[in-house]
C-alpha cells in the first residue's frame, strides 16, 4: 500500500517545523558525517520524509523542487538501514 507524504503528515504531524539532523534518530556515524559536511538543519522534504521512512515499511511518493534535499531525504534512511542490518548480521 502506498501513501503520499502529505497524507501521512496530515495524519501524524501538523505544523511540522524543520529540525536539526542531530534530532533525527539515525546512526551516530551518519550524524557525525553530516556535521562534518556542515549540514545542520533539515529542509522541509527531509523533515517530512526521513521520520516516515525510518518508521514505516510503506512506499513513499514525495514531490519537491530541485535542490531541496530529496536525495538526502530518501538516501539517509537507506544508509541508516544498511548500517543497522550490518551491525546485526
């Protein structure tokens, strides 16, 4: 079953504000790398997509303008899952 990010946000979060990457529940080595690259605050798409992808096993369809951080929004949860699975195998 697929759900759009807007449907999810409307159900779960209202008035979602950008957060710091340090607030996201991802692997500490990822957080450290983000700090080293001077990525401090999430963009809107990252704020909405990353928690969804970390907490759900559903497809996600999200739209955002070029340059808004979509690659990180989808890539960081994937990298996190790879690290977590590697640690448990």
